[in-house]
């Protein structure tokens, strides 16, 4: 199993220094760890944590051009960035990213042979209306237009992200089954994300077909991150 730390828009330089120092001096095996820091922090993570795959949290639509403020996937690839998180619910909800835009980004990442973590998840209303499976099927639709390689799917129910609320391992197993039945077994791995913590990971990891976790809040604390790594290792 892998643990993908999504650090989102957090940590100043001194925090990153301490974060990396904590991980390195622990002497723990970091083999299962992937980290997606802010783009500004990538060089430091790559220099100081050489064996850990480092990723982007989002990317520009095309490989290059006049798009002030965006991060290009071809530039990222040339700097040794190995993966990109796409379709995160915060990108969809806060920044209004459309399925077409996400599809274009996945295709651009694949053109660069970068790994993609594609996030899907139903909102609370979908869940209350028993529309969870339908909502996920809708979001999976764009994958019919991508190459069947280098894609991980992260099931992240919106109502569980940062809220402390959790689906049961059975809910996650059923959703993983649904994802497999919808698109086949070609994806590299299925991850779960949403309020994962050292205290609940033992129970969550019983979910079927699970290849790891995408972790937001808890990954900001390197002590919690190491506990999570030990639990899945
Ligand atoms: C996320 O936003 O991808 C996430 C899983 O966040 P958290 O772990 O804080 O719920």
C-alpha cells in the first residue's frame, strides 16, 4: 500500500525544513510514501528526500504557453516530478474545474508519462439520495478517453474530506467494486481519501481492492504520517 501526502497550500520554508528533518532522522522506511507539496517546495523535497516520489497537486491544461501562474506538466516532468493529483474535489468545487478540463490534464500528463491520481467522490446530497454510485460513474466517464495506464483512482467522498466523518470499510469495498465493474481492472491502484488518521487506518485498510490512502490533514504532521506508513507497511 502507498500513502500519498497531499500537503495542499500549507507549510512555510521553516516548516518544510523541520518536516523533512523529522522524516529523515526517524530512519524509518519511506518506501511507501509519495508527497504532493506546493510547487514552490518541490525542489527542496526532491533534494532532501531523494527516494520519495514527488508530485504536483494540479497542473496547467497544456504543456506550455502564455498561462501566467500555471504549472506545466512537461516542465514538472523535466524536474523529475513523478505524479500529479487531478480532479481533486477542491479543484472541482472551489475552482470550478470541468470534466473536460480534467480530461485534458490527464491526457497531457500521460503524454509526459507521468502518473496520475484521479480523484472521484460523491457529495453529501448524492449520498443522502442514494446517488453515490451514479455520481462516481459520471466522474469515471472521462477515463474512457485516456490511455489505460499510469492512472490511480482515489475515492474521496466529499463529505469525508477534512470532516472527521468516515465511510465504513464495507462502503469503501463496495465503491471499489463498483469502480472495477465500471471501468475494468486496468488502473494502477485504488486509493481511499477523507479524514484518514493513524487512529482509523487499521480499520479502513480492511477495505477490499485498496492500494493505499490519499491523506490531507494528518499528513501535515510528520509524526502522524510515519504512524500511517507503519500501519500500511
Ligand atoms: C484530501 O483533501 O485529499 C483529503 C483526503 O483530506 P483529509 O485527509 O484532510 O480529509
